[in-house]
């Protein structure tokens, strides 16, 4: 009869530790990267309470207008994805 070899147990090696460290780093970056955005709040004045579209935002925040967007600001067409409208923001903070 053939002799059966004892089953080898898995030992944690250096490659395994490197792999687990990389996985932990990726998970940590994903968790930390999904935090609250830190954009400037939209003022709760009459002008901003009535704004409903990007075109209305850009009437004041376009280049050369009253309060242009800062340099490097994204050109996205969805202002309210980052900047909460006052009515919505006030409900959330209550």
C-alpha cells in the first residue's frame, strides 16, 4: 500500500503579508475617499433659493460676471451634485 503523506498546513509567508497589506490599503482608501464633500455652501438668500438650473447659476458665476467660479473649478453641468440647494441643505441639518 502506498504511504499517504501528511497534509501540509498553510503558513503565512511574506508574499501573503504583502497581498493583505495592499488589500487593506485599497479598502482604507475607498472608505476615506467616500467621505462628505467639502464644497462651499450655497447661501440661503432669495437669489439662491430660486435657482433651479446650471444656466441660472452661470448667470452670476460665469467668467467675467459678478462672482465667477474659481480657477480650476470643474466644468460639470450638475452644480447641485456638489453644492446643495439651501432648502435641501437646511432640511438635512435639522
